[in-house]
């Protein structure tokens, strides 16, 4: 039964029933071999152990999931910078970029996020019925991260298309069509060509944005190569909005399907921030990640040789019955002043690869919830089943017909 569930889990049509399949896999055992080579890891504590242990390398993911991409082509085909690096390179690049995501810098973005979210909600109210993904979920995080990095408004739509192709390309190559692999290559090359031009412009005329700071860091000898600079820019744009799009879409869908929780939030605004943690747990914007053993390692009772891989199923871990009470229940009070506190969700990972943009993504969702709940009297889905993207790594709703009434 578990072999069948593993195969069904990878099918695009399974995205809408993902949690039923993950429940099957957890019941069948903590570890499952796959035709791709790496083992699926289903339990919360096993996944957390791997994510926190730097001996499980993230740098080998390209080789595990994209064997058709030669090592010398990886920087142009899969430009993901420190996402797929180990120390010391990971430490060096992350330190440079982290300056843009300090608590003070993120807090300073709150007024702009409120302004954008409010305008998008007002526009949706004028429409009445609309696609929530296109009208709100994409424009909000895309605009915020583009402004943070320094991408001008006229390029936002092109950037979005390139990022979408790369986000699909994060999936294992065996799941991609020839067209999707070609789109990934085109998107990567278009991104890099665009940023080469933009970097030259910022060197000539620096601005108050992250791109100018990174270009200056390279000029000042901060050991940042051109390829690293380009890959870092691409990473910030793709990772900085694609997961947030899924958080907004998945999160608002969950609340519209649970009107009691929506009304609880409406009456208790102090729950907004902890509710974001619960939405991340309940329907993670990231289904899985990949790690490879750098030496002999044991997890879930199996010994792994150097180079062997595991796939921590983040979405499964977040619904693990052994880690969470009533895990299939959406409870916006779960993370609000509970003693002892519940296990944290793994949607932003753990350890050295914990998502740098997590505070910004959480801020965007919290602010959007505030704007929706203060401006919209009725919000509901239109139709029975939303359409999901085919993506398995970055899983989210592709179209979400919705209705807002003031």
C-alpha cells in the first residue's frame, strides 16, 4: 500500500489530496524508498533532526533531484545561491544578505505592506468576484521583494514569469516535461541577463536597495563572485515571493473553509501573528526539501552512507499526530500563549538553512489578514475545488475564485 501511496504522492493530480496520502505514508512507516533514490521521511521529529544537523548536506540537492543538469551547468540552470550551499560559502553569503532582513528593517516595511495590502483588498472589493491568487497572492509579496531588492515596477511581470518557471524547475527533473525544463533554462538565463544590466546601473548610480549594497560589497572585496552575486539576486526574488504566494493562497483558502476560525480572528486581533504560524503548519507553502549524508548517518532507524539522500516531508511533519494535538484541525489559537508551547512548524526549515525571509513572509500574511478582516464583511470561495499548481516542492493553489463583500 505504501508503494502505491508514494507513487500517487508524486502525481500532479494528487496536490489537492496531499494530506490524505501523507497520512497513509505516516501510518505505513517513518521512511519510504522512492524511484528517485532518496528516501521519504514522514515524521516530525525525524525531519527536525535532519534539518537541524549540518552533517546532512543541502549542497547535493541538485545532483539528487536534477541529475540531467551537469555540474558545470548548475549555476546557469539552477541559480539558487546559498539555498544549496554548505559552510563556509553558505555562511559568507548568508551573512551578506541577512543585513536586509534584520528585525528593524522588516519592521520598517510594515507601513508599505499595509499600504499595498489595503489597496489590493480595495481593488478586490470593487471587483466582487476575482481570482485571489492573481489579484492578491502574487502582487503583494512580489512587489515587496522587488522593491527591497531594487527591481523597478516595469520589470515585475517579467520577473514573475521567470520566477514561476524556476519554481516549477525546483521539482525533480523526472517530474518535468521537456517544455518545463526548457522554460527553467530560459527563465534562469533571462534572470541573469537582466540582473547583469541592473547591477551595472546600480554601480553607476547606487540606490537605497539590497542590489546596490550587494554590488558594493563585491566591489569592496567581500569575496562575492559575479556568479554568486547573480545567483543571490535570483534567489532573493524567487524564494522571496513564491513561498509567500503559497502562504497567502493556502492560508486564505483554509480560513474560508473554516469560517469559525475566521470569525475568531475577526474578534481577537491579538491572534493574527500566532495564526500565521498555524496557517503555515496547517498547509505548508513548501512540501519537502532534500538532504544528503556527508558521512555515515542514521535516521528513522536506517543507516545512510555518504551521498545517500533523504527527503524530509515538511507538510507531513507539520501534520504528525505524534507532534501535534488534532493535527488535521485548523486552530488559530494553537500558538497563542500555550504552556507548554506546541512544536514549531517546519515550513521555514530549521538550523543553518532556516529561511532568511521568514519574518517578512509572516509580516506580509499578518498585515494582509488585518486588512481583509477590517475591510471585508464576507469572504468566500466560488466553486468547490480550486486548481493547484503541478509543483510538488513549492505547493500552492494556481487559481482561487473568491468573493469579497464590504
